[in-house]
């Protein structure tokens, strides 16, 4: 039996292409495509709900809106073209769009963890210093946090890729052994991946875990102090604790889904880039699925999101007075 001829993305000299059986391709498209659709629609509902309903116009929800926006853009700009590359095993969109794709990937991942970092600070003041909270965390404060998040993320994402800082010191390895027509991957040197991972994931992750641990200790103390009092103050505390619990779960999901990738990624340069590409691709998609999960967490824990979703889906959102709808008792 004659051996099969290798397939290339653009003919001889371009990247080798892996051709999956039809059944595998269909399964991958259905699975990954469903994740893309759920990510885009789920986060779009969060964006519309917080933007439209005036009761949701709070500093915490503005930060949640920014997080949903990063997840929404990830679904469109990263997950969709990433799905095509994962299934077809070739990149058909050119070098410039490859740079935009990888830059957006880094930008939106960084934006997610910075959004979560600022949300943890918001929750810290809400639970640990409730009297200072209205003065410390205002709408303007939230807008400044959001501005810092997106500016820093843009500098990290686009600066690293377009200035080629990611391959600084390994240019020969990249151009001789990795780069070819039909491939779009983010290769980083040991220094680049260590610095970027520590700044964009490990340090914020440790800080967030520390803040939420502090919040948990203070919240438990408040529960013991408040007891079963049915005062308006205790109701506010209960509402704040529930919001904190929900956002802590979102943070935990983010760290859990992205940690395997970042652990594998930071090790790879020091073991001769020997991590199998299929494993890398799987871990990247595990991280992407975090953006799919977030709206499901809102739907499960937030009654206001379920009510807002019902109004949006039914079309009642287009009625002139719906923006003043009370989605929860204050």
C-alpha cells in the first residue's frame, strides 16, 4: 500500500496540514461552534442587561460589564477564528490578521484577569469597609479601573506581538523551525513567557485569592455578629455577601480554567518546546470555555439576570419604560 502523500496548507513549502476524518471534523465544529455561539450570546445578554436597566448601573456591575465585554470579544475575535484553525489545522487569514488574532488573545485574557482583580477590590471595600464603600468605589472610580484595565491590556497584547518581544532572543529558532505559511501560533522565549505570565496571571491571581480569603474571614465574622437580625442593614450585608460569593465563584472558575494552560506554557520553553501541540490547543480551549461559563454562573446565582434575560428574549425590552424595571428588591 502506497504511503499517503503529506498535505500542505498552501502547497509545497508551506505548513503541513493534519486532515481529520469527516466524523471528527463534524464533531469538533459542532462542539467548538456551540461554545462560540453560547459565549457570544450569553455575554451579549449580560452587556445588554447591565447597559439597559438603570437599577443595574452600579460600580460593581460596570466592572462586570467590562468583564462580559472581554468575554464577548473573545468569542468573536479569538474563539471563532481559533475554531477554524483548530479543525482545519491551517491558518488561512494572512499574516496581519494572525498578529491581530494573537494580540487580541493576549489582550482579552489580560483584560479578564485585570477586570477580576478590580472586582475583588470592589468586593473588599463592600464587605470589609461598608461605610467607606460608597465614597471609595464610585462610578468614576469604576470607569478609571476599566480604563486602566483596557489600556494596560492593549499595551501588553499589541506591544508584545507587533514589537516581536515574544521572540526576542529566539528569532533563529522561530524563523527556521516554527514559522511557515499557514501557521499562526504565539511562540514566546523563556524570558517573555515568564515575565508576561507572572504579570498577567500569577501575581493578580495570588492577590485575588488573598483578597477573597480576607473577605471570607470578615464575612464570617459579620454573620456571627449580625445573627438572625432582620434589619435593613443585615439585608444589605446579605445582598453584598451573595454578590461577593457569586463573583468569587467567577474568579475561581477563571483561575481553574486558565491555570493548566499557564502552568504548561511557562514550562514549555525550558523543556525545549516539547509540549504536544494538541495538548496546548486543548488547554487553550479549556481557558476559552471560561468565557462561556461566566453567563451561566450569572443565570444560576442572580435572579436579576434571569428576569432581565426573560424581558430581553420576550422583546419587552423595546417598550419605552422597561429601563426603569425593578429587577430585584433594594
